[in-house]
């Protein structure tokens, strides 16, 4: 009976319960790189609000594209005055043309999607940019959008797409794996943003916490004593803070008493590589957005001979394609709402960065004697003149 009691006690002892896969999970999670979340809000905070390179490239593209002069024309003429031109130049009481398009381009660059709302029945009277992170596309049974839901907190408003048109113009970048939303360049640059932000935090910690001090005070006491008393340590710390820190004490000589010795310390090669890593991450962010690193003052390989060539390439390969695409989407949408077929596009003749290219093109076309006036105008992107104006 005694042995039975012992066996019962052993059988009823509490057992430790754990998943059989727990060791595998713990091993898999150890030492992994911690990347920031990839949702729109987190990327905007980390890549735009919290990163100077991401902030600058987005502002550089958005401001440059918004500052481009726009022209409105149809198949026969270029308009000097038109209701749609008035609407674009004064879209709403709070914004002008540049402010509206800068916000529109900024949303497109940060999220891959941009939404423009038209206010008014028939021909629109006002235009407003809506935040992309608050908008949701509502697809129909055939996959095409039947509406858009704009949600702020607990309140939501739905914009219905009808046969007459949509009150919302949705502009999106190419996304190979999504039918309704665009792909932001910030997504592809997210890893570089994390590296750049981590390097900035490391540099800040180096300054705040003396992660790599300029030197060390070594104490060598009497009879091999290697530690200081509490009073000695507190006194040394107070003297260092009072007499040898801050701008007014820069260059002040240090007086060390017996037993104290100064050892000079410097940056190790691995510390110096941190700065190169940060610069490489900055170049990756600029590359994702199509901005030459030379325009941002990032050191590295000079792809372009000078700043003017880099600026011309920036406008030709980044600003103009996006501005032309957005202007085409907006003009097509406004044409559908107003019932008048018009075309909105950037006026390349007024872009200072392309002045050299424009002069060369005009000279070639003007000297081409085998071309008629109408053919020359067509090559220069100008509307065909009517018979009365010839």
C-alpha cells in the first residue's frame, strides 16, 4: 500500500505543458532582423515624416511636377481661357493649382494611389484631394469599381460610380499583384529606409550615450588597487561634468591626480563603415524614386557630368512622365464629367530644365524645308491651325 501511494503521487504530479514545435519557433525567431511594418501609415511615418532622404525625394518630385505649366487643348486649338482652366487654376477656396497638384502627387508617391474629388452636378465647381489611406475601392461582381468609400474614424461616405461618370478620379501606379490599388515606391525602398533610420539612431546614440568615447580615464591605485571608492568616483564624475563638458569648456586641459591616466580612443573600421552603409541606403531610396543622388548631395559615384545634366535627366525620366500621366487621367475624367473632349498636358516649352533640348529641337524643325507648317507644328506638339489662321 505504501508503494501504491507513492506511485499514485508520482502519477498525479503536475506536468509541464508546452508545444512540441516551441523549440523550433524559438530558434527560428532568434537573431532575425526587425523590419518596420509595411502598411501605408507606418511607411509614411518612417519613410517620409521620419527620414530626411525620403522626405526630400517626395517633395522634390511633387513640387517639381506641380510647378509645371499646364495647357488645355482639343483637336483643333489650344485654349487661352476655358472653364476647366479656371477650375484647375482655382480648384477650391483653400488651395491653388500648385497646392492641389502637390498634394495629389505626394499621395501618389507615398501610397501608390491618388484620389481627386469633383464637387458639383454636371460640370465640377471644385476639386479636392482625398487621403489615400482613408479610401477603399468597392469592386463590383465583374471586378470593376462600383464605388469608393472614404472613412474617417467611425464616419464613412460612399461615392457611387454611375454611367455618367465617377465623382472620384482614381490615379494609381502599376502594381503587378493588385487589381485595384497601386504600388508605392516607398514599398520597394522600405528596407533602405529601415537601414538609414537605424544608422541615424546609432549615430544619435553615439552622441548621447558615448557609445564610442573619445578616450578613457584609467585608475591605477596604490598596491594594485583597481577600483575607486564611491566618494572618489562621484567627485571625478562631478568634475568632468562641470569643467570638461559643453561648448565653453572645449579645448580646456585636464588635470589628472595620482593614479589616473588618460587613454586615447578612436573609431574602429567597423564604426567608419556605418557612415558608408547610411550613404548606400540613401542612394537606394533616391534610386527607388528616380532622383539622381547628385541632386540630394549624397556622395558616391557621379553618374552625370554636372548638376545641370542630372537635373535634366531628373525632369526627363521622373517628373515629366508622372506629370504627363496624371494630367492625362485628370483631363479624361474631367472630359467625361463635362461632356467636352479636351486634353490637359504639361507645357514643355516652359520648363527651364529642358531649355537646351527645346532650342535644339526647334532649330532642327525650323530648318527642315521639306516639312509643311502643319507638319512642323505636329512635331512640336502644337495643335493644327485652322484655315482661317494660316
